[in-house]
């Protein structure tokens, strides 16, 4: 829209500058509206600063190199610390480098700052307009996705895909919880949405118990009920008269599962008003911006080496581009920033190949478009289509998205640099892309290449400690009958388990060239920790019954603390005494398996956790995540 308005007024160059501000549209798209507003305002102001800096430094090559590196590094660091998702620093680098290419000097800074701010304000207003129609739209979408994944888990029960469905369900519940806590408690429908989400957590924990016990396939009516609850998120009447299957699943946790689903139906139907029996998420305690940065750079964090690596690569790439031709400095550094969006060495290599292939084909598309010497209005329409196609494919297929992004960038240059035909840059764009890919790949391979592998032990230890807290809450629930501690400890374990899976996959990608034993050892430990975690999440916690295993709680604490210390490398591997857990054979068996793995012995690996070779084969499909 900013570009179309400027072109209609006869100012295509100004429209290209305003488009830099319009790139705030790619941030916070799934966030609740109040956080979306904060993120878009913050990114918009950052874009104003980097475009102004690019204009001021456009005639100082050394200044451009230094500033590009600082913007990439700080953008990565602050984006991670403040939980601003991808493309994080990439858009800031793009806008800064683009500003260095536009003709102008310090006198143009006020106008360009105003144009970028206007573009950002226009797009922010558009992005917030949905709140007038459905103010709870982002929360509703997150909840619908959660119940959809839960229905998929029910469908997969007893089949070979249950492991993947289980992981997808945990991802969706974490996302829904994050969106709802950021939105905060509200009266009326907001409270109902929280109730539906909390009820989903109970159903997930019960379903995890069924998975752990190798439950046979479920009655299709359970999945159908989950999808009806999904529909009720937006239309509460859909849950009226919802009937569940008459018989509970024939498994150890079957009755518990049926009870949790009955609670979910009651939470979805406002006429039943079950909110008082549910444990609310509570408002998220907001850290100060400085506290968030301090947390991101603490020892063992992956954020700092990632940010420094990005800054160095972008500075080097920009410097190479400027040495070749001052008019081409944007592309090499920008490509390096793009390929380093990947989270490990293997993904970076694949992203590099996809970037190179997509760029070469995209240059051909740009050359075809520019061969017809299109007028500004046609370029605006083409940019709209290319942007939409890029955004809709970037998660599923990065190479395809790059194919659309390449002509997008070249057409913006065509509008932003009057008198300089973008067609003259088409051939150079291929060379610069290959150079930028090489810079990014070398930076990821040789600058702190094993950061994820180093962090893996801490992630394993954190998950074990979270298991300890879950088991403590379950075994002591009868002391103070309340589900608050049980629910909150399980939420913490959800998060720790997802973090462990992410760090494990990045470690596998980083250690692709390491000896196989290193990969196998890391995988066996993570597999054992995950199996114990799922056993803990399926652990039944009666509110009034004192479980026999309660007497073993001190020994259980000591065992789990020792296992966490071994996983983290703070204690030498040793035989850790594991207490018997009467009535909980699956949890006890998982504890023994983890103990044996950490001691250096063999253990049965969870078949739902892919071994290193399978992870590497699956990385391409997961690259967008």
C-alpha cells in the first residue's frame, strides 16, 4: 500500500523507501494484538534508525561495513532476547544496505525517516485492524491449532506416526499457552478460551499416558470430539450436546483420559461453566528489556555466539561486495545474513544450496519481467504478488521463497534508484549470491560450530530437573489437594522437553562431521530423558490418595538430582541408586534406562526419537522451523 500510494502520486523512489518501513508486516503475525502492536512499533522505529544510518554512511565504505556488522549482530542478539521471531535481523540488514545504495546525503535523512515511519505506521494500522472484528482472533487460531493437533494424536494412537503426532501436539500447546499468556486474562470469552486451553493440557497429559502404555487405536469418536471442540473455539454453540464415546479406552490411563475429555467438553460449553475447576495460566511476569538481554548472554546461552557470528559474516560479506563494486555491496552481505537464519551447520549448508538455486532461477524471472520495461504501476502489482508468494512458501520451501524474493529485491532497486536499470544488476546478482552463500556457510562451519552440542548437556539436565518437580508435585498433591502445582510443573516440563528436542536436532546438525559415537551417545541420552519426561507427564496425581511411592520421595529427589548433574557434566558417571516406585512401573523403568545410559551402558532407545541418521535425513523437511 505505501508503494502503491507513492507511485500513484508520481514518486516511485519515495515509495521504495517507504516500503522499507512496510516490512514490519512480516513480524508478530500470529501474536495477540497488544503484543503485536508493541513489536511492530519497535521494529518500525529500528527501521527508521537503520535507514537513516544507511543514508548518512552511504559514501563511507568502512562505515558501511562496520555498521552492517553491528546491525546484524545487535539485531540477532536483541531479537532473540526479546523473543522477536524470524526474520529477526535480516530485514534490518536489508533496509540498511538498501539505504546505502539509494542516491542521497545527510540532507535526505529527515524525509527518508518520515517515509519509513509512514510506511511502518500504515502497515501497523492494517495489521491491527483485525482486532476491530475479532479482538481474540490470534488466541482463537492458536487454540484451534492445538485441538487440531490433539485430534491428530488421537487418530495416530496405536500406529507408527504417534511419536511425530505427540511432538506436534506439545509444540502446539506451548504456542497456545504463549499466545494466551501474552494476551492476558480477560472477562467473558477470554476466560472461556483459557478454560479450553487448560482443559486441553489435561487431555494431553492423559493421552501421553496412553501413548506410554502402547494403547491400541482409539475410537474415532474421540478425535471427532476434539475437532468439535476446535470448532467451538470460535462458535461456542458447536459444543452444545457434544457426546463422547460411551466407553473409555481399554488401557491403564483410559478412565483418566475419559474424565479429562469430559472436562474439556464442559470448558468448551459456556452453559456448563467449569472455569472454577481449572488452573489458570496466570499473567506472564514481564522481564525488563535489560534483564532479558542479560539472560540471553549468560554463559552457556546460544544467543551470543549466534549474534557475533552473524555480525562478522555480514561485515565480511559487505566488505567483499564493496571491494568488488561499491554498487554491489548490498547483495553479498545480505545473502550471508539470509543463510545464517538457519540454526545449525547442516541446515545452513542446505539453506545455502537452496538460496543459490532459488536466486539463479529468480534472476531469470527478474530478467524476463524487466525485458518488457514495465511501468511503475506494473512493478507495484508484481511486487505485491511476489511478496505474497514469498511469504506463503518460506516455511515450507525456502528455495521456492528465494525464487520469488530475488526479483522482488531487484524490482525495488529499479524503483529506488532512478536512472539505474536493475537489468544491469541481474548477472552480478548471481555472482554476489554465490559469494554471500560461501561467506555464510564458512562462518557457520568455523565460528563456534559446536555451540548447540555444548548446550545439549544443560538442556538434558534441565529436563531431568523438570521431571523431578513434576513427580514431587504428583506425589505430594494429597498433602495440599490442589492441581496448581501439578499443572505448573507439567507446563515447565513441556517447555524443557521442547527445548531439549530443538537443541538435540541442532546438535546433530552441528556434529554431522563428528565421529558417529558422539552422535549416538547424545541421541541415547536424549531418548532416555524424553521417555522419562513422557512417563512423568502421564503420572497420575490423585488429589486425596497418598500414593505408595510417596515414601520414596527423598531418594527419588537424590537420584534425579544426581542424574541431572551427570547429564550436565558436573558429576562423573556413576551407578546412581534408583528407588522402587510401587504402582508406577513405566516411570521406574524409564528411570533405570536413563541411569544406565548416563552410566555408559546400553539401553532401549525410544523408537519415537529419531536416531542421528534419520534426523539428518529429516532436516530438510523441518528447515523452515
